[in-house]
């Protein structure tokens, strides 16, 4: 799992949660909240979809790590099982 | 003994129960929805009678916003339930009116129309009106622990003309208030946004379209549903809902129980043999609504537009000096009410094949509940005529003979029908006057959703189910 793969998985999740958002031009370093209309219910869903699809747990204290696509990749990539 | 365990049991397959079920099933919970009747939808359902399909409850789906408008309840609901907007096939209203004896206000799904009407007809109130709208726009109406405030009091700080006050309250109360004469301000805000800042829409085929989408989502997410399966009792043990006993005696268990049937109705399940007259025993059990309704429906063999009834989608009418939103003193109070003409949504090049005319008025449950069958039928007939006559005063005049010759069928619900199909004490459509926003009950794993949690309208009901499922089960804050 590379950071780019991880970003793609996060985008897949967001596109299912918020199909009415245009995700084609997301800037990785900018907060998702500042470029997309995502509220706290949507962020909770990103967390829950990560658990459902990939078995990844994000404790509430770490929700801040999901602010931008870049920080998502930084935080989540090591949580995926690494291929040897 | 037959015995099954679930992560969550949901009581009631109405809008809120189905929405809660979809959330939980989507995230892998083992869920079962229990519904006493054979039709889903609860307060907003549909039925067939003499070969015709009817909607009951829903006049229009409120909270409608055009595609692309984000951050409103409709958008949140679609996202949370993973529903594509097109699936609901919503068609917006044409226009609606608040029609009082000497004054009318038109409104549409474009708020500027109502805003201009108020400014033109109540110039001295225009500033106050705009301040009120500002307060409504910024109010946090979905907070789960807001303190109750009187809407009359807040509105009165901005609007001083009693006629304008009554005209604003009339639609807002008719579409959601469980309280007589006043509302909690948070509830007022929810309804004001739903009706005026957002708007009305309907699928051509009515509420069944919405219910079918919900049922299909729930089914495909793996949820289980048992119809004609009422809950007789909830058995408490150590502060928890330990077992749910069905009407046929079967017992189920669950980690969480979410009830959409109302606060007093839910508590009554925990006390065997409870009836509303025993409510003196417990203040929570006195939280029972008093407001019920009748609704007439007339089916015509032509479109209402042929009589000049083609513009209005919904008309909220009142002919008394002050608008009185109270339990009817007689069987029905026809001084005010709501007209719905389901033909008058913008369906594009499609139309409803028959003309429909619905009238809703306040009614008194006690005066309908115990009538012998013959008298009940005669009273229905009598009030059908009185309600439709009263309502027609607010539409362009048409001869009785013309309407009679075009009439194909009629039907009517009374407070008794509401009690039968929803189980709400007193046939109280909008449930308890005091809402339980966080959904908590005296039992740690039993929560409320739907009408008595207090997000109003059908979009509100679905958001209520979603919020309670998220908060108490998925986030585990219960």
C-alpha cells in the first residue's frame, strides 16, 4: 500500500458518501472541509467506512488526522497490512 | 422457546425506523424491524381501496431543495442513506398559499416570493420579519440538548402584528406541532426552514416511491423486517430492556432497542396493562399529545385545473379572528385547515390520471373514539361535507353540481383511524408535546426515534432515525 493507493481508497469512500461532490480536482494538502461540503456526519461516515471496508479503526482522538487527503495518507497508510 | 438475538431491534417500520435500520444494517449490525401492521410507512403510508391507490398522511415532502443545493436536511439524508437523489423522483410544487379571511400570502420553493409578499402586505413588519428570518437561518435546530424556548415568545420579539404572526404559525403548526397554540422554538425553526426556506415536492406516484426506496436499501443492506408483528411488552432487567415480547408471545433480545412508536407509547410497553388514563402515575406518561385530525380525499374524473384549481399545491386556510391551533371542541374544527391538490406539482409532461382534492382539519379524538359503528359512519359523512365546504371557500368557486358530477370516489380518515394505524394515544399525529431530543429513556439501551424525538416532517423523521442510530448505536454514546 502506497500513499497514493491510500488516497485513492479515501477518495472512493468520499465519492460513495457524497456522490454530489466533484472530487476530480481535490488538492491533497488543503483541508477536505475547505474544498468540499462535508459535515461531521460525513466525517463519521468516512471513519465507519474505513472500518467496514478495510478493518481500520480510527479512534475519536485521531479524527483530526483525517483533515486533508495528505494527512489521511500519512496517518492511514501504515495501518494497512504491508506487502512484503 | 423460540429465541433470537439481534444487535438492534427497531419498533415500527415508518420513515424513522426504516432510516435507522438502513444505517445499522449498512454498517454490519444484525437488525430487525418489527411492524404491527401489514403496510410500512407508519404515519405516511399508502393503501388501495376499490381499485384505487391512495396516499395517507403525506401532502408533500417538505425540505425540498433543488439539485446542487448542499448542507440541508434532504442532502444529509440522501448521503447518510446512500440514496441517489433521482431515486426519490421528486417534482417540486407550483405554489402554495396561506389564505386567511382578509389576507393572503403566496409562497413557492423560492423564498424570495414569500419575502416579497410579507414586505408588500405588512410593510411595517418587514424589518422584524427579516430579523426573524435571520434568527431562523442561524439557529442550531438539530442540537440534541437544546433548552426549550417558546416560539411565540421569540417570534413576538420581531413581529408585532397578530395577523402576520398567525399567518406564519398556521402552516408551521399544521405541518408539525404537537403542542396547542405554541411550539418549542427549535421545532418552529425546523418547520420554518422545511416549509419556507426549503420547500415542497412529491414523486408523481406519491409516498410509496419513497417507502419502496427505503425498503430496498434496507433489504439489500441485509436488514430483517417482520410485518404484522407487534410488540406487546418490553421487559426490564437491571435498568435495561432485556427482552422484547411480541404479540404472539415470542421473545426477542437485543443489545439496543430503538422505538419509533412515541414516548408514552414506548413507556407503556414497559408497564403491563397501562392505559392513558393511568398517566397520573408518572409525569413522563403525561407527555401525551391532544391534537388529532381528520382528512378527506375526493377523487375526480378530471384535473382540478379545469375549474381554475390548477395553481395551488397546498393552501393553509383560516377564517377566525385569531388562528386557534387547539384540540377541536366539537368533533372537528373546520374554521381552519389545509387543502392539498396533489395534481399541482410540476410533473413535467406527466400528470396524475385523476383529480385529487384533500382537506385536513383539527379533530377531537375522544369524540370519535367510542362511537357505535352506525353513528361513526354518519358522522364521517357529515364532517366530510363540512370540511370540504369550509375549504372550498378559499379556492375559486365551483358549483356543487359540477363537482358532484365529476366525483368518482371519496375516503376519509378520522382520529380513530390514526389510533388504529399508528398506535398513538389520542390519535395524536404529531405525538407528544414535549420532545425527547437525545432519545434517551429510563432504560440504558432503549432509545426513541421519530415523531417524539422531534425532528419533524418526513425528511426530519428519517434524519431522526439516522441521528439516533448514529449517536446511540454506531458511536455508542448511549
